[in-house]
C-alpha cells in the first residue's frame, strides 16, 4: 500500500473513533441527570403541606411526610383528626393570649360548651400568665406557637428552630403553672422534618389545620362564617385567631360558627395527640 493510501485509511479510522467518542459523551450527558434525580433526597414537610400564608405550608393537608414516632409516644406527623372521631370538629385559636380578645373568645366557647386548643406565642403567655391559667382552668388545651412567630422558620438553621420551639414551650408551661403543652403549630405552617421531630421528642404533636377561617385578614364577620361553612368538608380542624389585632369579627363569627355546628349535629373535640 503506497503512502497516500495509508494516510487515507488512517483518516477513515480517526473519523470513526471521533464519532464513537461523540456518541459516548452524548450518552453520558443524558445518564448523569437521571442518576442525580434518582438519588437526590426529597424535601419533606413544607412541600407536602399546603399554604397558610396561603395554607400550610401550614398543615392544611397531608401529614408533612415521615411517620416516625418518638420515645415520648408522640408521632412526628402533622395532626388534623379529632380525638372525638366521627364528624367532630376541632376549634383552634392562634396568636394569643391577648388581654382584650382571649377573655371574649373564652366567653363564647363557654356559652356553647366547647373546648378549644389555644396556640400561644411564648412572650404573650409570659406577659399574661393569668390568661393562660384561665384557658387551662376552663378545660382547654395548650399549643406552642413559638417565640417570634417567624413564618420563615423553615429556612432557618435547626438550632434556631429548636430554640424558638423549646423556649416558647417553657414560657407557656411556666405561665400555666405547669400544665403541659400538648401540641406544636409552626407559624404560617412552616413545618420542617426537624421542627416536627423536635416537637414530638418533647411531647408536642405537630398540629395543622384543614380550614383557615381567614379571620386574620378581617374580611367581615359574614365572610368568616361563610368561609368555614364552605370549607367544612376539607377536614375537622378550624383555625381562628385571638391575637394580632382587633378580633371583634372573630369573636362574632366564632359564636355564629359554633351555633351552626351545633345545628348541624357536629360535636367538637381536641386534635389527636398520640394517634398516628
């Protein structure tokens, strides 16, 4: 074979090698993303919860992922069901205690013979221990709603989340004279797997909601009542507020909602605490 023929033959081989190399590289480019997607750890808690800022990220639906149960016997999953079972409804009251509005809410609850769960902010409880004791004496339950009501807690370090939760728990229990805080509700539903674990390890069941009455936005008493009636099919736990400003609309709406629930044959109860 002469020199020119050898060169031509080598050229053909080189082109074949280059083509094979291109195919291998292209195949690798497709394989890598596939491996990455299959091995990446899914984000739990926040995505599984709807919004509270629009909903839960609040705990309106789902259980936040993960079914672990702590040595305390309290599951890490977000509770929505009622201990009373059946068609019972859970009334939950957030952001207090408030010296003006908490007593009015307590009066309405007493009028209808209803027990509720009060999700308290630590410094508010510390500032008004008399109200915390009134809540406990009336047979209601306590819930930890953190120290600063930071709705971005899910984006903060674990140490920060732990301090927010456990400092508030101590403030509330000290104000209550030792009564146990049985639940933890993340501000704005900003639960994380870590915050749920911390709460459950300390005897507090993560607590979500199914119905946001939207009372915090002060849309008017009639609008609050209508929202609850419209969303009652979502599940048993209803969210109201006794803190964060003027709550006269809430007080008025709560009375109407409780009267309507009674007429509908819907009993009230407490959220599950140890049941998965």
